[in-house]
């Protein structure tokens, strides 16, 4: 993956966007990656995979809840974990 400093990214934003259309570009600040610029199609693919993973996790959690004994607090822990993962 190509890497560019944040300073160069600001100064050459148009070129950064053009490069990101072809392949992801890492943006660094103080030698640490702070962002990755990707094409819209790569973002859609990423978002779809993330959504599929979350749906799978929710389905598994619901199955765990359904199979848990009525007095088990596992259901509460599972729901709390899912809500945290979903950012709520």
C-alpha cells in the first residue's frame, strides 16, 4: 500500500484522491498511520462485509439467548456486547 504524509495529503489532495481510486493509500502523521483513503467501491465492499459480520454475530447472539436458561444472565451480557459493538 502506498503511504503519504498528512502534510503531503493536504498539499496534494487531488492527486491523493486520484491515487486512491486505483488502490488504497495510507496517510501518516509522525510515522503512524492515521487514515487510509479508499475508492468508493472499496468502501462499499468493506461496509457490506462489516454489515454481514454484524448480522452473523447478531444471529449467533439471538441463538445463544434462545438456548440460555431463563435465569441465566448470559442474555444480558450478550445484548450488552452487541450494543457496544454496534456503537450504541
